């Protein structure tokens, strides 16, 4: 009988004969055989499968007639270890290994036994021995499941590793090794093939620890560093165990984070100070209408509110001009997360306007804000108030008014002047009316509303002269008088058809030259082309000279032919422009040489187109008068012209020739306006009046050194 089993392996015994289960006979050779049976590993003895402990007998025939009686004692092996890796999981920062160990043997194991771990199959190739762990064993023919806590630390387990466990192995054999080299401990087993188990380490993914890039710490702020969720423990540089850390100062910060498997990650971050200035927006006070410019630089985003009165709501620089007191808010931020939020108030001081009414008299000048004003108007001026804001002064300029102011004007009596025949218009000087007023403002304007001014040539007729007086209060009064100029009757009159001739007078000078003054009147509608007056034969007029221009007192021009031969020997006056017609008249004068004293004068006139009229004027009824300077009509020694004047006045000082005189100009109320000291002459004295004088009535007084005084009134009319 053969038992082919090796130590630790199930044996197979084959018998050539049947095993006898009867009494041992004499003559047999006895033989005892012990067989160890591994649990769950049956053996065959002489064709019979044995899986339980038993005793068997077998007879083996002998060669010499003596048979051998073999006794097989089958017993169970005391030890047969099996291990299984049930699970590998991460719990609370460590890798726990759940395992099961079974003992299929018949005897109990020692309290602990070794299990060796490898990172590969140690029987197939080189594998790294990770270490051995004493684990608790089970009793006879039983299993035990336990959890090996924190197995990852001593074994160095990593994700993706294939972990091999070999029970009853102390790791002393170099890899690869054969199971034939077992046992390597004091525990001998019947089967080592079931001492192996393996598992693929699949650990959960670990969260990523990242504190981020360099962080800018804003002024007066705190940065919260977050290591992130998913870790089982945290350790900051100051020992803090929280997930987050509040940093309020600059510097380097680090954290260690342990995941559920116990793997530790470490990260650090640098917190740098912000370079932005600590901005505090000040309150300000503005005058109404002023603009306040505020600039806050260094930020990336701006939001100013409210928008009323702002030039921009998202700019770093804004011009602020609110209509009323406003509180503004600025929210500015950077890409680094720095935020500025501040409020400020812009107080608007109200615009103060003070109104006042200033009265002045016409002709006066009033000064407001350095400017001169002479007319009613409204003036705005500004001065700084105690806050430095403009104080608006509104001045209403108006003429002073006096309720119920009165004015009266008195004209002179009518003037009646007699002149020689043919004298025509004569200059007439008259005193201007005198006006008095209760208006407090100086100045009374005297305006000629009808007739001719003093010193003018008044025609031979009744001329009505009217003046209006107006004071500075606007009160008006008027008066009138009449200037009558009468001519003596002509010496002789001849009227032929619509033509009439009048011999006005004959004068003789010291040289015995006689001057004849004749008026021609054309009552026809056709103009007179010329008129001619007979000359004594062989003479010609002393004046006007031949081919000269004769201007009549009424201003018409006539060309003189002296002598003229057609239609008779005469002196002819030919019109060069519109001549007299429709009752108009002109006066013609000519002078004959001495001893030319005709008794009659042959006269003729031609009217357009071919109308001729002739007549004879008798001279013997006309007295010859000596030629002399005409006396002053008004009887005044002092004359001024033009009157009214616009600013330049001339005074005739002929009566004071050679005397030292004082000229003084007074306004109507007696205030001295201008004074001149000079020596009088026959040339009219020019008096230039100031441009600032208002229109009105003024007085010119002339006074000599011996006290002689003359006064004349005149009107200034701008």
C-alpha cells in the first residue's frame, strides 16, 4: 500500500487487495500506518474514498506464504488555515481592512498568527513584502471576521494596488517562492494552497486642496481662506482645525487637509497688501450753480448714485452739480475683490437775491457795480456773501416820480416888427419862455413845437411860435406867441396878366450909386424863365457883375447877364432851377453907376414856354434912402444861435468888442454849468456844451469887468 501524500498535502493510498475487517489471524505480519486527513479533502484507500477519521485494515499477501496485515489509522489534520480579504474601505482618515480567517483543522490555533502582505503575487514573480500583521485566529473548524483598523499606514496601501495576503507567513522568504518551502512558522498545515487571497485596492477619490493664487488683502478687510469640503480633518498654521480660516493680516498661510483614507495634502497661499489708498469721501458745501469734481482712481468698477446732478455714474471722475442738497453713495470694486463703499453729502447753499429800487432823475448818472447808467433798467450785480457764494443784487433803476408834480411855462408877448418895403424876411430874436416846475429832478426840456426859433429869418407875415416845456417828472405845459413882420408899401406896382412887379425901394451909398430893389411875383402856374430890368443907354450895372450867380433872399439861383441886349437893353436874371410860380415871388437888386437916375424902369418877364409880359415902373414917387447898417430888430446886445442848439452854441459879442468878459452857462435852476473868461470880438464866440447835459432850458450870462451884465435863454435839444 502506497501513500503518495507529501507532508501538508492530502495523501492517496492505493491498495491491491480489499481491506479486511475481521480478526487478525495468526501467521500474519502486522504493520501500522498513520494517515492525516485534511478537512474537505477526501483520500482513497484501496478504491475507497475516505473523508472522515477512521481505522482501516488491509492484508498484503506475502512471498513466503506469510501475509502482511496493514492497519490504517486516519485522523484529521489539526491545522488548515484559510484567509479572505473581505473589504478595504476608508473611514475617518484611515484605511481599514476587513478580513476573514478560517481554521478547518481539528485543533485550535494559537491566539494569533501572522499574515504577510505583498503588492503582487509572491509565487509568480518579484513582489514587495509590505509587512506582516498578527491577527486573531479562530478555534477548531471555525471562521472569524475582523476589521484591521488603520491598515493603510503600516502597509502603505495605495489606490490601484493589488494586495495579496498569505496567512501563516512571516515574510521571510524571498519572492517569488514556492509553497513547498512552507511552513515558515511553527504552525504546520496540511494544505497551503488555500492560504492565499488578493483584492484590488480601490479607494475613493480624494478632494483637491487649493487655496488659490496670491490674494490681495483690501484695506480694513478680512479674507476667508477655504480648504474646501470632503476632508475629515484640517490643520492650519496656527493649529486651527476648521475648514476655513479668517485672515486679517498679510503673510503666508498654509493648511494640511486629511481625507477619509488618511492621505494628507498641504497647500499654502500668500496674502499681499492692497496698494489702494484708504479713500474717505468728504462732505462738501457748494454754492448754487457751482460744480464739484471728485476723482477716485485705482478701481475697476464704479457705481455712483443717485444719478441726479452727476456727469457720469460709472466713471472714476465725476462732476457733481446737484440742484439741491444730496447724499451720494459710491460703490467701487477691483478685480481682486477690494470694495469701497462710502457716502458723502453735497450741501447746496441757496442763491440769495436781494432786490432794491433806485430812483434817479433824467439826465443824471447812477453807478451800479462800476457801470454807469442813464436810463431806467434792471441791473443784476453779484457780491460774495459770508459763505463766499454769490449774493445777487437786483437793482430796479427808474426815474424819480413825484405825484401831482406841476409845471408852468410863460411865453413873451407878441412881437410886432415893421420893415421897409422889400426887406423880406428879417431875423427876429426873442426871449425863450420861462418854465417852472415842482419836480424834484433837475432839468426842464423846452421844445419848439411850432414856428421858428429865435434868431431865425421871419417872413413878412404872422408867424405863430409855440413851445412845450417838459420836466423830469414827465409833466408837460405849453404856450404860444405871434411874431408879426410888416413891410412898408412899395413905391410903385404894375400887374400885367399873371405877372406883378413891385418897386420896393431905392437906396444910395456914399459913392452916389443907387440900388434898385424890385419884387417879381408870378401868379401863373408856368414857371418864370427870366426877368429883365432896363438899363440907361451906354451903362451897365455896377453889381451884380456879368455872368455871376445872384441868390435871392429866398435862396433861388439866377444867372446874371449885364448888360443884356434882347428884347431891350437891360440886366437879365435867368433861373437855373425851378423858378417862381403859383404866386411865389423873388426880390432882385441891382446897382447903377452915379448919375444914372431913370424916371421909370422898363421890366419884362418870360414864362414857360413862350409867354412874355412887360410893364413900366415909375421911380419918381420912390424916395432915395441912404444905405446904412440895419439896427438890431430885437433890441438885444447879446444874441445866440442856433437856438435851440444840439450842443454847439455861438454867441454874438459884437457889442462887447475889446472888453474882457466872463461867459457863464447856467441850468434852469441856477446851477453853474460852464464858465469862460475871454476878450470879446466881432467873430461869434463858440461855446461847446458837455455831452452829459440833458435836453432843457439853459441861460447864458455875459458880464463885463465894470459890472455890465446881459442874459439870454437858449434851449438844448439833443
